[in-house]
C-alpha cells in the first residue's frame, strides 16, 4: 500500500488535508469522486466535517 495526501480547497486560504493508504492513485481519486454529501474524518487528532458542495478543488499526491 502507498500513502496519498488528499487536499480539499474551499476558496481563499482555506484548505484541509487528509492522508489515506491505497494501492493506486486511481483508487484515491475514485474515492473522492464517490464521496457526495458530508465528509467526516480525523487527522492528527482533529475532527473534520464538511459538505462536498463547498469544495472548489481537490488534489491527490503520493507522499512516499
């Protein structure tokens, strides 16, 4: 498995990043596309919850 960083951008200077483990980058991209509605996760002891309709852009990059 490889680690990937998903960064969600909401406009202005607001962005949130999440690290996931998947076999391929394509799996991460498909997961982001399939997440419609509310997204919830904890990253580095912080809880995040937001609506996908507020996302302006997202990026996926390998971290290892």
